[in-house]
C-alpha cells in the first residue's frame, strides 16, 4: 500500500474554482482500479489550505494515477496553475 498526503495553498479568490476542480479530480481518481482512498480536505481554520489524503494499491497504481488524463487535466492543468505552495508527505503504516 502506498499512502501520502499532498498539501497545497491557494489564494482566497480561487476557493470556488479549486473546490470544483477537486470534485472532478476526486470523482475520477476514485474510479481508478488501483485507488484505495482519495479524500480532499480543507484545513479547519485555514480555508485556503487543501490537504489530500491518498492511498493506492501499490507504486504502479500511484504512478498510473499521475499519468492519467484526469490528473493531467485537473491537477497539472488546474490545481498546479493556481497553487501558491505545495508539499507532499509519504506515509508508512504502523499496523
């Protein structure tokens, strides 16, 4: 299992557009055969920060996600164009 979070910050005026992009990206990502979990969040008290929790069956499934047409359209062509900052944390399950 491959698990990680992606944290991005956006300008306040982009909130509505970012929410629309995230809805489309989430729906498409959850339909991928190797996607286990894909949940975008807004950080409580900081509505301009989005955190996405993602889990994939294996590294190949995570790579397939990044190569998908919907990732290129909504993440690369949408979120990445609007974000001010981005960071990723890879996670290792304890149990």
